[in-house]
C-alpha cells in the first residue's frame, strides 16, 4: 500500500512538472516577481500591494509595473515616504485578515521601520497566543554591483535572522523568485523577501568587465506562467561536488559557481534560498561528505550570517572537518562607490578560499 501511494505521488509530481514546463516562458527576475504577485492577487482578494512609487509608476525597478492598472488603486497603491508607516499599516492589515505585500524601495531604507518589524510584525503571533498573525511580505531590493554606493547597496539579512518570528528569504534566480514569493505570500508568518538587484535582469558571476548575460539564456530563467511554490525552508544543491562545500545565497551563488569552475576545485555549491529557517540537513550532509566548507556572502564580515553558518557547521560536523572553515565576505566598511569591485566578493577571492580549504 505504501509503495503504491509513493508511486502515485511520484506520478503526480511528474505530471505537475510536465504541466509547468509546457506553460513556461523566459522571464527576468523582475518579471517573475511581478508574475508571482499577479497570480496571487488573482487567486486571493485579500492580497494587496503597496509602497513608495509601486502603483502608477510600477516601482523603481518596475517590479509592480501594470498591477495597478489590472487590479485597481484599492489593491495596488502608493504610500508616503514613511517606511515605519508602510510596515505598521501592513501589520494592522494582516491582523484583520489581509495579506499585504509591501515594498521597501531599497533594503538600505528599512531602518526607520525597525520597531514595526521587530516589535510588532515578528511578535504578533506570540503576543496574541496565536490569535493574530502577521501574514505579510516585506520586499526589499538588496546588494551591490550596480554602483549604488553606501545607501543603495546594503545586504542586511543578518539583522532579520536575529529576530524570532521572522522568515528571511533571498532567491538567486527567476524560477525560485516566483515560487518563493508565492510561498511567502501564503505563509502566515512575516517574511523578509530580499531581492539581489544585480540579478534582476540576468545572472552575475562577479566579472563586471564582461558583457551582461540575460536570463533568457539560462534554464532558471524559464518560469511557469501559473501558480507554483518553492519550499521556504529547503536549500538547493546547484553544483554537485566532492572536495569542498560552498554555502551561498543570492548573487554569491553565481560567483561561487564561477569560482569553482575557474579554480578547478570540485566544489559542491549550495544555494540556501531560505536564510532562516535554515535547511541544516542539506548543509550537514554535504560538509560531512566533503570535509571542508567555504561560506560566501556579500554583507560585511563581522556578525554577518556567515558567522552563524560557521558555528553550525562546527557544531554538527566537527569530526568530519579536515580544514578550517573559510569565509569570503564584504569588508567591514560602508559599501564604497569608487572601489565597488574591491569590496564585492568576486570569483578570485572565492577561488583563493577554495584553494586554501583544499590545502588545509
């Protein structure tokens, strides 16, 4: 009986994947995120979208372009320049049963909303003993690589992972972006949805002096037009390998793949996708297999999320580790404009860490 049920489940999964493939099209990450909101607004009248310039203008990166024309000004609208007000009203909406998807124009701008995110959104379920939830998504473009300077390039994911009650997500490609955003909108917890803006229009391997490659040339840019979800707490092994495990997310997934390819190290690259909750099982299994670990993120080094990852790997894989854990990160400085590529963790820095791990 159990085997029959498993066969039926596998057949159902195959049918679903085949249906998705037949109804897919090339999308940028911008288009995939817009499609996710479009799908969910059509399915659920409680989903509303708002933020600075997201209505008529369609957002600074045009992610919400056309949604107001389709769903009206009561469901897609502009907010004052007040991040605290945007998040605070979303908490109230969520408590009354709506599912707001709000945009903070750049992740660098979330700080005025910190109290609403930490003290209200993250705590509502606990404070009300489960009577109320903050079923809301806070979208934030993050990271550098676009010459945005110190106030348009930050990667603040570690702030959010420290707050109990928040989920923190960062996709690395259009397929995951849409599936993760749909899953986030349906989730009853508040989700911080970080979008690496350097990946909006194509993958980026850190070689800024090379031509931009569009998503249309990659399998991950082929996105189902309808409804589907990607699990919020499941990592993806994007490059199998045997010599060293690389833990990365967002833009650094592509940089890590390039570094492994160019250095000749047989690295297993894991895209965390969900930063917290974390798919610890996939991480541990990989590190126990390879015996080595390199952690890569764009945010500053001290107290970055890489420190938490290093601690978890040390706790769970101590007897399997054959070399010290390596971290490749941004520097402990504001994100510079003139020296952007000295700050950005490129494939050369990651490749050097891979070689150090192999020599350890």
